């Protein structure tokens, strides 16, 4: 049974000329599809081209990552909607959201940057509601603020996924209570992440999606190496055996079905 890596970054591999081998290894590991996530204008068209060249295997999203929200963010944001009139079109808007972890250390500067993030996130949510498309959320150190802004936006929670979920059971209760989804990375396999495993168990298999966030967050036993889509299998195997106590084939079938339904692929 194949897997879907619901969140990966392929632009670095493509620019380094390494993508053909990465895709070959992903297929060999049983990956049947992946979603190349957009973060800024310089990867949106690249990812669209990869989806065109690998139909059914590579899909893509378009969105402005909070750490890419510069002073000129509005001109970038203005380009996003146009991708929905192109072929192939994105399968989701994202990743968008809020990130307190990478803010400047100087408080006044941090406040300015975070205000820009909030403005860009609000605009992204307005567009997501207009398009009625799935939304991929990046939330780091700002879970409650992201939830509040999504609530205020009117975006349907059934179309929301918090990628790389690193919160605990209390936050998972907030998310699932609204009908939203969480997807999990290699962090699930780290010894120092019992809260993440508890959250995944609480969400349960019926709503689970798995991802790599490659080239970041490499799962065990590959930690220390660059991550890649093939390693989503390690996340899935660990989730099946160590977190949810189900067979690998069952987990693969359910998570793949969840991803196909959520992203419409």
C-alpha cells in the first residue's frame, strides 16, 4: 500500500539537480504521491512545473510562508490567486500562518515583523475562503493566535490542516473539536517528543496524515542526514507500531485515503 507525503519542499533538490534520484527513491519506498509546498514566489512556478512533469505523483500548493513575509509581501500575495486559473492548479493554499520562533530578538522589530505576518495570514485566509480550497497552516509558537484568526476568517475548519503538529493533547482537542486536521513529521520518532505522540494518538488513525517537511526534520533512524520524501515511510511505520498499534498496511491505506480526500487528489 502506497503512502502520500503531504508536505515536502522539492525546490532545493530541483536546483541541486538531485530531484530525479529523490523521486526514484521515494517510489522505491512506496510513496505514491507527494505535495510540494509553496513558501514564496521563487518556488511557486518551479513546483507547478514539477507537478506538470510528474502528473499524479507530484502535486503542489501556493502560499506565503510567514518567514517569507517581507515588507513587499503584498505584491507577492497578489500573485497567489492567479495560480488557480492555470494548469495544473494548486491542491491547496499554503503554507501560511504565524511563526514566533524566527522573530528578530529586538522586541520592537519583532512586533513589526509579527504584525506583517498577521496581515499576510489574514489576506491568505480571505483568499482561501473565496477559493474554497484546502489550507496548509504553519504554526510555530502561535497556535492559539492561528486558531483565533482562522475562527475569525470564516474558513471551513474541515479544510484546515496544521502541518508538522508539535503541540500536545490540549491543542489537539481544540483542533479536532473544530473539525480541523493535523499532520505529523519525523518529530514523531524523536525521544523528546512524547507530547507529539500523545497528540497523534488522541487524533487517531481516522484523521491522520503523514509528511516529511523535507529536507528538514529527518526521522529516526536517518536523523543527521537531509530528509527526503522516501523517509515518510519511517514516519508511517513508527506511527503504526509505536503510537497507534495498528498494522502498517492499515495505516498506509487510511492516511493515503485521508490525504486524497483532503487535498482532492
